[in-house]
């Protein structure tokens, strides 16, 4: 169990660093948190891929926990997504419609890229059980 916790911790640190690199590399779009959207979509796609590979026994449980829970958990960011939507709602250059479209883009595109990751990993669209620590 301790090994799994350490793997998730290390994966989370790596995922958070990857998120920061993505946020630095994605061009800034005034009034729209594109960097957060890109980080979330990359994490969703990779989580689908990792899940499919784990279901096919290409990745063992420890690697799945490190990548799926740790790296993808650190890379994706629900709190920043919601905060970005709040900022969109509060700024004078944006309105509620843009904020709602941003949230829908995260959800709908996220769903689509998870399915793509599952298919690319050789699985249909049947998700594996959530990884457990321990």
C-alpha cells in the first residue's frame, strides 16, 4: 500500500509539472482559459489510453495508479476549470454564454477524447474500474 501511495504522489507531482508546462506553452487567449482546457483534454485522452492499456494487461496496477491517478490527476484541473468559468462570468468582456460554452467544451470534448484514448488503447468504450490504492 505504501508503494502505491508513493507512486501516486510521484505521478501527481509529474502531472502538475506537465500542466504548468502546457499552460506556459499554450498561447494566451484574452478572456478565455484555453490553457486549462488544453491541459484537461490532454489528461482526459491520456486517462482513456492508460485505462485501455491497463484493461488489456499492458500496464500493471502500480503503473496504472501512478499514471491514471497520479499523473492525470495532477495534469487535469477541475478547480482551475471552474475558476476560469467564474472569471469569464465576472469580466466585462465576457458573459454567461461564453462561460457556459467553456464548461460544456471541457465536458463534451473531454468525454470525446476519453473515448478516443480508450479506442486507441485497444479497448472499446467500456471503462475499467477505478484504480484503488493498496
